């Protein structure tokens, strides 16, 4: 291959020629001339062989593995606060180890390019690792890998942790698919680079189960455009691919975390509020969740009333949902429509079980209410005259000559159903929607006024989506199948807001049913030009949610927690709801479990 070096001052003149040369190398190796590839012509000036080898490596990975799958994993890992300055260099090493055998086997000429590239990298890395004790572990791992490739091995003074990582990386020479590469990256990151990561954020399964569209928060922050959500994610993913494929991270700034661990200090938000940034975030929330049914003055009032203390700088957003009141029928609208159809399909496939649950719960409620609503007759000084008592006139002081029918005290009930709509529910959206529908249908059949609301937290907004209001018709219950899991959850703020309006209802008996996974979590996102809410996670979030439950009970609201999460989160659910919570593993027993708690409040012993 001809060795043509372009002086820095001539770069602009020859940029197109350089760019085409690198692209052709990528396309030739990948075998796909329709694939987009953006060469790094700036780096070509000082590290030519590295740039050429990166084109070869990227082409090989695109041909034999799944770039997008790996990119989405890395985006999700970053979403959960992984350090980009550790994760992306590690990904680059693992991909190199995975594709090397394909490169050597099919393109013998690239062996020399790789060796020259690694010699360039070795020199740069040695400067980083001049003081081993004070150098980041990822640099020591990279240098060890580079020297292994160059067969420049020296076991003396090798860092044991770097050596463990090296052996795991080298095991990818037999990688069969992208999942093998992801597993090794995740294992090294969690057990070598950041041993506390898995305890703080969860294992690989949890990372991969994060809904793709939840990444829009992060992508929007990076791209800061008004493009549609899918385009934003694709743009961010493209930028991430470029970074993760590169073995060279020269002059890279330290990446901010999208989410901060509980024990880290959160940067104070700037008081320099940018009205344009605030407006754009509001518009984006509208695009995701539909228009709010509150006026601007009403919106300001509820924020002043509820967004205080730990919820300072949060914003409440009350809506009927994107399918009911969209700004435009965008991708988010179509995703919501698709989930609505999936939820309805689940109902169709489990029609008889769900119908049976509705019937059982409705009959149970009706019987309990009939007992409470039975009229009884008492003596009174007004009402229906009883002739047999007329003799008492003038003869006794008893003036209760009438009978009066009285309704049993406390016979009227109102119920709120609050459903956790955060991304942690993504794997069970249809089941949660069905549970909400069972409760609502049974309450409708029993004639109990009720409201059903979903809640999640998004960019400092706590979104309350009203599926049905207290006096809505039974047909409105079907809107509960519009339930869609997305973003985070600030349970305490949602509880505080819903209980306030519940207390305004005229019915004496008030019940709140909360379907949640027992893990309140709304990690703060650094949103330039806006005020920063506090991190809401871990012990602080559990205590705040438990406080709101206690406060509601002190106000006379009977609160029931219906647990719809993973078993490991049960302890938090118990701390929040005490003895009044139900863990329902099987939907076939749903109505009896919920009915037990409701009868405790309705029945007259």
C-alpha cells in the first residue's frame, strides 16, 4: 500500500482524497458499499496507520458482528452511569480481539497495517503509563494488550488486574457472535474496572432490558437537535460507534455521567436559566406524552404546591396521554399505539382469566357494599308518623313519635388507582395494564367512583397520565390498555399529588391502590440551562415514598400497595406499605388478593 503522508497545512486540500481512500478500505473489508462510514481525517495527520487499521477493523466487525447491537448495549451501560472513558476503550480492545482472526485469514496485507498501528499506539500509551501507580487501570490494560499483539511481553511487574482483563479479552479470539463480545466487556467492566457497578445498577440482564426509547434522554442531551426521537438515537449511536471502535482516545475529555451514583455529589444546577432550553424540554415532553389538560396558571399552581423539599425543581405534568391528545402523530405516538395493541392482544389471549377476575372482584365488592348500604329504621322527632305512639303526647317527655330511615354511616367510597409507568415495568407492560383494567372494571361494575392514573418521571418532569377520571363511563376503562412503561419514577411526588385531589372528594371513605415495583428511582439529569432536581434513589427515595404513604393514612386514606416488581425488591415494598401490600405472582389469583384488602376496609364485622 502506498505510503502518502499529508502535512497538516495540506489536510484541507486533500481531505476528500484521504476520506475516499479510508472509506474504500472500510467498504472493501465490510463488503457493503451502502453502509455509512465517517473517516477520521483529522487523526490521519499524526496517526495514519491507526486510522487505516480502524477502517479495516470497523469493516470486519460490521461484516461478522452486529454493530448496532453492541452500540445499544454501550448506550444502555452509559445510561446507568458507566464511565465512558473506561467502557469505550475496553469495547475497542474486545472488538479488536474478536475480529483479528477474520482480518488475518482473509486479508493478509492488513497484518502489517495492524502492527504499524499498534506501534503508534504503544508509544502514545507508554506516555500515559509512565507512573503505573498513578495511572488508570484501563491504560494499563490497553498497554498490556498492545504489547501482547506486538509480542513484546514482559511478565515482570505486570498488574494482576490488567492481566486478568487481558486473558478475558484474548478469549474473544473464538467469539461466535456479538453476545459473546458483550458478555466479556460487561464482565471485565463489572469485576475489574468498576467492581461496585453491578451492585449499584444491576446485572447485564437488567441493562439490556432497558427500553431503547428510554435512551432518548441521553441522546437528546448529546445531540441537542429538534429531530425525531429515532433520528436522535441513531445520531448518538453513530457518534458512539466512532468512539468505541477507536483504540486511540487522544485528548478526550472526561465524560459526564448521565446518572450519578447515590454517594456522589451532584453538581449544582446553574442559576443561569436558558428559556429556550426550558421551552424545548417542555415541547419534547409534550411530544412524548401529549398535551397537558392544565392551563399555564394551573400548572404553575400545582408546581408551587407540590414540588418542594426533595422534589424542588421538579415539574408536574398532567395529561390524558399521547393517544388521547397528541401534538403530532410522531414516532412516539406510533410506539404508544403499538403498545396499546400489544396490551389488547394480551387481554384477548387471556380473556377468560381476566373476565373471571373482574367478575369475582366485582361480586365481592357488591356484596360488601350491600351490607354497608342497608337502611335501618330509628326513632325520630321527624319522619314517618307511628300512630301507636300518639298516646305519649302530653303524657311523657318522649317526642320521638316518628320513624326515620337512615343509611349506614360511611357507606360511600371513592378509589384512586395509581400505576407505576416507569421503564422498569417494560418487560411486563401488558400484565400491568391488565391488572389495572381488572380493578377498574370491577369498581365500575360495583358502582364505585374511581380514577386511574399512570406515573413516571422524565427530564425533571413527573408525568401523571389520567387513563380515566372518577365519573367517566365504564367504556373509558379500555384506555388503561394505553399503559406504556418509560423513563423513571418519583413515587413520593406522584403520591402527594394524587392524594391531595383525592382528599377533595366528598366521599367519606377514600382508598388508594398503588401498583408499583417497590423501587422509586428518578436519577437527576444534567439539563443545561434548567434547574436541577435532586437525585431520587435508594434509601432517600424509599423513605420519602413511605412518608407520603404514612401521611395519606393519617389523612384517612386507606393505602394498599400491589407489588408488580421483581422479588428482590420486596423488602423496599414492605418498608413503604407495611402490612397493607400484596405480592401477586399469578394473574389468575389477582382478584382474590386485591379483594382481601378491599374487604378489610369495606366490610362491617
